[in-house]
C-alpha cells in the first residue's frame, strides 16, 4: 500500500509522538569541488543549476548518521530510493526576500512519487516565509541576515517515517567553505490537509532561528531553545492557525518544561 495522508494521520495518532520535532545536525568538513561551484551559482539569484551540482547541494553522497532515534534515514530503512532522479537536466533555484531555495532534482517519496513537485515546494515555502515576515519580522530579519552572512540555503529532502516518527526538517552547518543547509521534508510540503503554511513556518523557525541563528551566535544546537523560539512564534500567530497540534504554543511550552526533545546527536559520515 502506498503511503497517503490518511496513512500518515494514522501513524501520528498511533504513536502519540511529537513528530514535528526536528533534528539538529552537526557535520564535518567534507566538501566537493562541484558543490563549491554550485554554491557560487546560487548567488546569482533566480535561475537554474545543472542537476549534478544540485545533487551535491542536496548532500546526496553524505549519510546523516544518528545516535539514538534515527529520524534521518527512514527511506533507506524502508528500502525506498530517496535519490531517484527526475528526468531533468537542470534544477530551478529561486531567491525570495533574501532566502535561497534550491529545487529538488529527485522524485518525491514516500508520497506523490514520480512527480516533479518543485512548483508546489516553492509555493508553500514562499507562503511560510510570508507568514514569518508578517508575524515575527524580527525573526525574519535575523534569519535573513544569518543566511546572507553564512551562505545559507533551503532544500527539500525526502524523509520517510522511521522508528515510529518522521523528521520534518533539519539544520546542517558545513565547513570549507562555510555555509549551512536547512532541509525541509517533502512530506511536510505535500500533505496540506495535515500541514498548512503556518505549520511549515513553525518548522522553519525551529531550524533557522532556533538552530541556525543560535548555532552561529553561541555554537550550540540546543533543542530547548529551538522549541522556545517555536513557542514564541506560535504565541504571536495564535494556536488556532496551526493544523498540526504539535506546533501550538501550549504543546511547545510543555516540551520545554518537561525537556522533551529529540534524543541523540546527528553527524555527517561518509
């Protein structure tokens, strides 16, 4: 049976886990010449890059290895190819209000497979960024400034349920040259009846302000801070706006109080 929105809803109810929790990812200095060249192309604004350059920017050859609960490698465990390429030679790139978003060179999994969903990805991410700018302009500016200073960009990663949960986003700081990647789950963007633009914005706040900005200010990827920033955002927006109850301030404040967070640390390995 192919995964569907109904299947995911059943998974959430059955596990009772805070599945919007996302992984803070610490990585090493591995880098390829093509990725360096590809990143230079991103600075030119809207356009496209060669599909092989996009694959490097998507960390295709990098395994995100976790200790503890493994949210990051669910597709491999499910024997689903998260890197099955689309029949395209170039990948679209957009710069939206100072944020760089790199389209996906891959077919989506585990839902809406075999399709080029980049137009949907871009539309929903733009909607989420507009919400952040409207309700928390201070956060929007701080994130934009950090992305510019540290060469940040957003990608859409295929993430499959693993160990009873599903990662929706992750932050990846890299070296040589210094830049960072914010990975957003294709599932988060492709199931609007479960996750609306406010839910997507909440995940972006968690990763981009709660982890990325904090990492470059203090050198940490503390989950408590990320949940605190999410809760602050939710309080500005209002809990009724979120479709996923995990993104509501009342639940996020409980996570902070009880110190409920993703267990383990995440590292890059060959």
